[in-house]
């Protein structure tokens, strides 16, 4: 199949893609509901099976349903990665119904990232041979992938590439760098006392929290792209009681592992300021950074393929948000992220997908997989040779 034929084939498939996307979007799948994620997995499995001609394996971990299609009998060369859980609670369709009007498709989770799943299914179905492809669809990405991380890393290990169908950045840009994420909870233990009669006998957890929050906020380094942000805060029980306990959460984002290690060491070394107070620091690094060196070769080749297909030139950018691509890059697998839908408004009322971009971007994904699967040299080396 020539390159123009591939693009035209995807354009011809657009009505089917829109129908599949409506099927996925209208099955609500908030990460917080195991039952909803399980129902969504059944729908995703049905759509995928119809296109790929083979049913997936159900991988249930801690009650959460993930789907895996291992295609062909040989080793996996290309991992295609997505998720079917969303941030939208049950009932969101009542206020954000599925629609496709004037070239703009809307609905909860359409951009992040059910359109990416539909693109993945249609792209894989268009391959002359699917041998060597594994398609993994997880059900807990929006929670930080607590149950699927080991599964993702195991599937990615040794692959020539991991292609992540998260939505694109602004203007359709691919995501060449993602910051690493560390999550912490700081728990503070003080001592209660009557706030009016004998406040001096208490150890005020709110004041201790204030000291710790100020210290933690100074761990960030804007020049290095490091942000360390105290977020949700809780302390105290009643208006007239010295707080005996409190807690707050911390979100840290870093560009490289050196900074992630520095912030983690500083968090673990926190000590109380007030006499009689004590601290517990829970958590740590959640996702390693996706550094540009993991994406560069794939991005260059994808740009060449876009030109060969006659579609719009590609662009790339760095983003602060993390994805499962952080995990694949973290174990050394070349990773290209943001290959999914073009649109905007992830997690927001204006979430949307640009319909006109679905076919060409799906053709790009299929052509990139064909190119990677054709490589016969060891994982990763083909990318440098062909860039």
C-alpha cells in the first residue's frame, strides 16, 4: 500500500472511527469506580476485537481491569500504549453529551484519551502484518497507574519503541519531554489543648504545618524546571482546640532524575520545628522523567513519515504533565508520546477533538509502526540508523 493510499484508507474509515469513538465515550469510565472501569473494559474489548480479529487478554490487578493484545507469535517490537479510564464521574454525559458538530467532537474523555484508543485500533488493523505489536490499554492511568506500572514496564522492556496514544499538546504537537512526578503526604502529630484555657499545653499541628510548607516551597528551582508545590491541607478538629494532627500533600515535578533524587532526599530529611511535634513523610517518586533523548530519534523519523504521507508537518514540545510514557522511557525504551487526538480541553468542560485530524494522524501512526516493524536490527539501533 502506497503512502497516499494509507491516508485515503483512513479517511474512508472515518465514519467507522467516529462510531467507535461514540461507543467508547458513552460508556463512562471514571478511574475511581472499579465497576465502571470493568464495564468500560468490556466495551473497549468488543470494539478492539471487531477491528483486530482477536480478543484481548484481561489482566485484572487489585480489582482493576487492563486489556492486552499480543499480536503474532514472535517477540514484541512495538508497544502501543493507552488507557480507558477518565477523570469524569458517572453522570457526566448528562451535562457533557457526546456530539460531533461542525468538525468538533465533544464528550467526557474524548480527548483524554478515548480518541487515541480508536486511532490505535484502526492503525493496527491497517497494518499488512500485526506480528510484533502489543497493544496495552490500562485502567488506572489517571490515578498514577498504581496497579499497571509493572505491567507497562514489563511489556515495554526490549521493545524498539513505545508509542503512546495520549492526546497531543497544543496545535497537535507531540510530547517529547514530560516532567517526572513525585507525590508526598506529610503527616504532623502534635498535642491537643483548649485554645482558650491552656493553649500553651498544646503542640499546634497547624503551626508546624506552616513551617514545613514554607520549607518545602523553597525546594523548587525554576531555572531547572523543578516545581515543589504543597497542595491539599487538613488540620484540626474544632474551632477552639489546638490542633493535635494535620496533613498536607506535595506535588513535585522535575526534568531529570538528579532533581528528582534531590527533592526526594530533602523531603525524607524533613524534621519538626516545634518541640513535641513529629512528622511522617509518605510517598516518593511516582513517574521518572521522560527526557527528550528517549524521544528524539522517533520524532525525527515520524517527521520524515509525515512528509512522505503529505500531511501537516509535525512539531514537538515539553509538558509538565506525566503519562505512562514516563515509565517506558524510564526503563530505556525509545518512546514517542502525544500521538493521539488533536484538540484540547483535557479534564475540562471544553474537552474536544478535531475530527479532520483523526484520519491523517491515524495514518501517521500506522506508517510509523510499519517502519519500526520493518527494522531488523536490535531494539533502538534502527532508529538512529534511519534518522
